[in-house]
C-alpha cells in the first residue's frame, strides 16, 4: 500500500501540473489573439502600401501627361 505522505506529494504535484496547464492554455490563447491582431495589422499595412503606390503612379502619370502636353 502507498505511503500517505507519498500520496499527498503526488496529489500536490498533480495540482501544480493542472495549474501550470491552465496557465499555459491562457498564454497560448493570448498569443493566438496577438498573432491574429498582428496579421490584421499587416494586411492593413499592405493595403496602405498598395494604395500609396497606386496614388503615386496616378500622380506621376498626371505629371507626365502635363509635361508631354506642354512640350508638344
């Protein structure tokens, strides 16, 4: 038969492991939400860059058109 002190130590260790597992799940959940937030931020950034490039291209095309119209 198992020693009561040994059983108590095992029970405490099991409780500590359960607590640690809960903490780990909380950390994983937090990190998953942070990754999702960063992904959305990156998507917004890509859209801003694409929009900026499009606007710059449009602006430069307009300037080129004005220069061409005045030269010829």
